[in-house]
C-alpha cells in the first residue's frame, strides 16, 4: 500500500506517538483514506500530496519529505520494513554512520 500511496519504490518515514503530534496548519488535520483494517493514509487537503499514515494503534508515521530539514540526524532510519520486497540492487545502509 505504501508504494501505491506514494508512487515511490520505497518510502522513508518517522513514527511518533499519536499524542505527541499536533496538526497546526490552517486546515487542521490532514484528509485520510482508510487503507487497511489498522491504518489510514494521510494526505494534504489542498494538493493531495502524501503526508504519511495514521494507525489505529497510537502511532503517526510522517514521510521524511514533510519535514523542513529531512537531513537531521534525529530523522535517520533505525529500522526497515518489507526487506524481502526490496529490489536486489537497492542497498540500505544500516550501519548508523
């Protein structure tokens, strides 16, 4: 579902506890589409751009592209999902360097 939602081969996101996320834009919370039994995809009400996922469990996953400074060390990936579906030529650095 992430590939369909984003149009990308892979997606990088940061997960936050739902209670620590405040939607402060002029339109408030993003629009959502119920994509599974446990999660909804969030997107911009104005342009339709993907923002991330809002899970039923207390997690909000925001795509790195929604941050003003996505190169921050604090936003570096710490885990990876769906590795079995990763193309053989795609290399993911898990060294933390």
